[in-house]
C-alpha cells in the first residue's frame, strides 16, 4: 500500500503555543495518510526534510 505524505500549513490559532510565544503565526506539519505525524515546524524547509525522511522510511518498509 502506498502512503500519502504531505506538508500542510497551519495559520493563526492552529499554531502551537510554543511557536506563538516566539512570535510565529504560521507553521508547517507533516501528514501521513491524512494524520499529523511529529511536531510542528517553524519553517517549510524543516517540514520538507521531515517529509523526505518519512518517504525514505516508508519506502524501505514497503520494499521489504
């Protein structure tokens, strides 16, 4: 089964309090099959790196 791995943006009240305390009003999260996995990221680049790690991990799992 192929997994769908996406990066989604969260804005405003959806941003975790810790990031809001740093003055951020937007964050990015990784979704695997529509479910949030891991933490919220302050940058899109970090979220894309996490997505790549998920893709690599799930690719190894599916190949086995």
